[in-house]
């Protein structure tokens, strides 16, 4: 028999951590962030983010009509009603409307596809309840406002946390709250992942969020001081007898 040299293959692991060699910390953080992003993507329908990024109400090049329709099955950009009827029969579709130069959608239509809009402020326009697609930041907050959007800081009613679907997607992500917690810890705070997860839970439950926010406001509100003798006399003091003007009884004759 001829002597045969044994074949030796060199195994190169994809990750140094498999062989116990360790790896750079930033690589591990990047992998963790990618896993978190995959988890965030699974929380929402695959068509929702492309819908929010689409520019509607342009003119169709084929039919010269306004493109205000969106196909959830094809996810291929804005469509006009003729394109939809000719090329997308029996597909799931949504109609986008406009209010104050912003894209909106009816609540009855978006809820047919099981999109959770809890915590997003809704409005009634033309007898239909609608919700805005993307953020609408305000340059200046109004006076006496006690509640704003957690992402773009737009004025809201007390029972809501977000002004649009886009703000809810951003505001309920773990990365958003982790960045806030890191900024808070850099300023001297001591909260971490538990605070981030609790904030996400509160955003999905408007009643618990509003209760915690009201408690925070009350904790910074000074209590009313007890009444004293001076305040009691001030409260009981009455006006004196009114006096007429000295010249009011004179009648001028011409």
C-alpha cells in the first residue's frame, strides 16, 4: 500500500468567542442590537414601516390621478385607484387621507389588520375617527399644557402618550428608552433596563402611564399652607360703604 498523507483541515470559527478567545466588546453590542431590532420588527406588521415612509398624493404617471392607496400585500409604493383595480385585485389595501397637510388613516380601516393603536391620540374629521401616520412636532409648546407626545413633544390630551403611529413605533422600542436611560444615568440617575421595560409597558397602558405621570406632577407641587390669622382676616374683610362721586348730584341745564 502507498503511504498516504493524512488530510488536515483547518477549522476557522466565525466567532472568536466559540474558541474562548473572546472578542471586541463593540461587536457583542452590535449583535445584541441586531437581535433587539429583529424583535422590534416582529412586533409590527411587515407593511407598517414601509407605509409610514411612503410619500402619498403624488400624481400617477400612467393615469394622472392622485396616489392615495397602498397595497399591503405587494408593498410597492403609493398607487392610484385605477392602478389598484387593474393590477392588485383581491389584495389588502388601505386608503390614505389628508388633514392639515398631514397623512391620516381611518381607525376602522387600520384596526381591521390588527394594528395596536393604544395610547395614540385620535381625532374625528368628517364624522370619522382618524389617526395620524407620522409625527407632527410643534415649534413651541402651548401654555398650561400638562401632557405631550413622548417622542416629538406635541400637545396631547392627558390619556394619550403618542401623537401618531410613527411616534408609537419609536416610543415603544427598547432602544428608545435605553438611550433615554443612558442620558439620565449620565446626568446622575440610576435607572436601567427595568425602568426602560416599565416605561414601554406604561406606554401601552395609557391609564397606568397617566396615573404615574400625575403622581410625578403632584410630587413636585407644593402643598397649600395652613390658614393663619392674617389670611383669615383677609378672607373675612368686606368692602366699605360705597360713596357716590361728589359731582354726581349736579344736573347741568342748557
